[in-house]
């Protein structure tokens, strides 16, 4: 999701097409929890965005949670910058035909 202009819209679309009881697997690089690394990401991100379109410091899992996803972290690497998680979309109302 680092190169998508509107990651919230992409996550909403993933939730829309996900089967009931489905899940979205996310392997993302995200904003570092350590302040010095997060500051470096913030400084370098504009250059990286212009060069290759990649945002270094997005809070992807925070965004997913704000959209109602339940995010279950699985693994992280390299100072918790690279993370694997399973996101379960918010429950949508089921339409039944009588």
C-alpha cells in the first residue's frame, strides 16, 4: 500500500470484495516505532515519493484499524519496519432475500 495514492480507498475495496469471514494478508513497511528511525523515514519519505512513488512512513495498520479492520500482527523484521499481519475486514450487514 506504500505506492497507492489513496490507501484508505484500497482497503475499503479489499473489505468490499473480501468473502464473509475472509481476511486480507498485508506485508508492509510502515512507520518505525523507534523515534530516531521514524524521524529518518519522515525526512527521506518526500525524496522517495518523488523518486519511486513509495511512502516510507505510512501508518498502514493504524489506517486499517481506523476503517474497522481487526489487525492481527504475525511477524516483524528490521526494527519493526517490515511487518506481516492479517487484517479481518469490518463485518458488513448481510442482505437476505425472503
